[in-house]
C-alpha cells in the first residue's frame, strides 16, 4: 500500500503556527482560552491554556484547529491517525476531524456547525516523563458528533476529503477545568495493524493501538464512548502487579508461620511425630485462606 506514514504536522513536516488558530467557548460567551506554542526548532507544539467551566454552568471548551477553508487532505490510503505526545498533564483531550465545512452564516459571519469525528484520549502524566507516547487511532474509533452530542445516523468519515483537524480540551460535564498542557511531537496518517496482539500502552515504547482486536482485555481504559477517554497503562499494569504481590506476600507469611509453629510444637512435645504436626498446621493454613 505504499508509504505507511504520511506526516501531517511535526515530524518530517515542521509545525507552523500559521496553520493553527484558536476556537474557544468565547464564541458562546465563555472565558476559556487556548494557545499553540511552537518550539524554535518546529519539532514540538504545546497546546495549552485555561478551561473555564463556571461561566457556562459546568460546560466549556478550548481548542486549536487548522486554518483555511479550502484545504483538503486525501487520507484514503491510510488506516488512521498517529499522535506522538512529548509531555502530558494527564488530563483528557479530544482529537477531531471534519470532512465538511459549511458556508458562514450570512447574518453574523460565523462558521456554521457541522459534524465532527472525534476521539477522546488520556495519556498519563508519568507515561511521558522519560520518553514520548504514541497513540494510534483507526478511523473506526472516531465517533461522529454534532455540537458535542453523538450522532449515530451520521455518514462515515470521508477519509478522501479531510477538511480540518483539531485538538480540544473540554469539561466532560464538569469533570475537569483549569490550566492544561499537552506537548505534541507529531500528527501523522498511518497504516495500522488492527490484528495486533495487544492494545496496551507498551512499557518499552509507550505505544497504544486504540480499538485493536483484544481491547476487551484492557482494565486500563481506552475509551470510545461519550464520557471520557483514558488510554492508560498504569491501571492495568499496577492493578495486576499489586494483586499478585499481595497474594504472594500472604502465602509467604502463612508458610513462615506454619513452619514456626511446627518447630515450637516439636520442641514442646518432642515425642510427637513431626508429620502429624505438619498436617495440623497445613489444614489450619488452608482454612485461613
């Protein structure tokens, strides 16, 4: 299928501030603000700002989107989007795509609302302390929404005519607010192996494949619903390890107590057979489990 990666922003295509503009809840009377700061080298873009949810009664959003109304990307030869995150604050973000832009409202000059295809995600803060994290999202994981609400009867995303990309911070119905910061190395179109054996955030290379075949195995969450979308490794790795460690510790302590009991009983009653005491202690240990 040819080249399996197409750099869109960052990577082989340096970030440019001219390609992005803010789209915040101020258009609806809110006070949220967002910015996209580009590093001197053009290798990293920092999406940051402040999410205000009090002004609009628990709602609120701050976002950056690509500029221009005539731009178009043909991504039909690719399977999805790859986002490489350099540093995360652990909050929930939304990546969105549009394949249609409606004419501006002639009365007020504002852009009319159209369907967005969105994917919500969370990269744990500690996952990016030592190296970047990679999120690979197939087209099927993007959810059609209209003004923030899921639209189940919407047409499928037209990958051959992408008109806009955006990154958003929103309240998720009052769940988060305040300062936010997400540093992104690159955004690319990629071919994805959706038959991969794992959808976990890999400990070695910090990569996530969202929506791969065995995503039901995740206890750390890769969301594709209308609330929030965490994609974490810590919940699964830590949960599994801590449970296993507690079990091993309990078994070791009980074994040690059993052996100590046998020694004390043999010393106290030297004439009794050790095998008998061992049987009694073993039964008592099993009962305590």
